[in-house]
């Protein structure tokens, strides 16, 4: 009898102590995504975070870094740098990379965009104009479910 009472008590306290999984509604949407390799690397896009309470305010993100180096691992965008931009798999070139976006406010959340010039949506052109070695753009809106 003692065993079953202790077991019941243990199960009940474990259920109460276990954190509830919070379901996130919304997504990050990336539009106008473009990257170029010329004298410097550049990347620009508009980020829409539909999870925020203010909601649906477009955030312009722009990066620039020397052509012979990797992007800054502490890059950020937003009026208060509330979105961190990282390249978790390194950066071999603009034709193939993973972009991680993380909101670092009171309710942090993040996701990843996987871009590959062989997948049909991330379109790259070599030498499209003088002094531009490669120019890539995403065809459509890239959605990151959260």
C-alpha cells in the first residue's frame, strides 16, 4: 500500500513540475532576399516577424563584409538590434549557406533559412555585370515556421 501511495504522489508532483510546452504562433518571413559578391559581400532582405505583439512591422536587414572573410557572427538588424543573424554552418559562399535568425527580446525565438543555388528558388548568376562576381536572389518569400 505504501508503494502505491508513494508512486501516486511521485507521478502527481512530476506532472505538476514539468514545464508546459509553449506553442508559438507565427513565422519569420523573408522577402527581397539578395546577396552579392563583388569587392565586398552584401546581403539584404526584409524580415517580417508575425509573432510579435506589435506584429507585421517590416524590418530592413543589410549586411556588408569584406570578400576575403566570413560575415560577422554578431550581425544584427532591427531598430534596437533585436534580431541576431548568424551563419551556423560557416560561409563557403553566397551560393550555398544557412542563415539563422534569432529574436533576442524578452520572448526569444529563432529559425533557419537554408539556401542553395541548386534548389530552384535561390537563383545565382555569375558575372552579371562588371565588378560583380556573383549575384543571387530568392524567388518569392522564404517562410520560417516558428
